[in-house]
């Protein structure tokens, strides 16, 4: 998802309003951070399952 949003932003940035660019960049950042923390949580769960 963040990759496609970045690609869209790269293609359309010259036609966009500055607010939309800022919101898009924030969305990419938020999605990336969310995926990172979800990944950490899944690995912790997998480690607990391995210990069983």
C-alpha cells in the first residue's frame, strides 16, 4: 500500500494541492509504522508459540 501511494504521489505531485501532498506523506509514514509494529507483535507471538 505505501509503495503504490508513493508511486501515485510521484506521478501526480505537480498537480496536487500542498495539503494533499502532506496528507499523503503522513499516510505513507503512518502505514509504514503500523506495519512495523504489527510485525514486531507477530514475531513476539511466534516466539511464545515456539517455546511451547
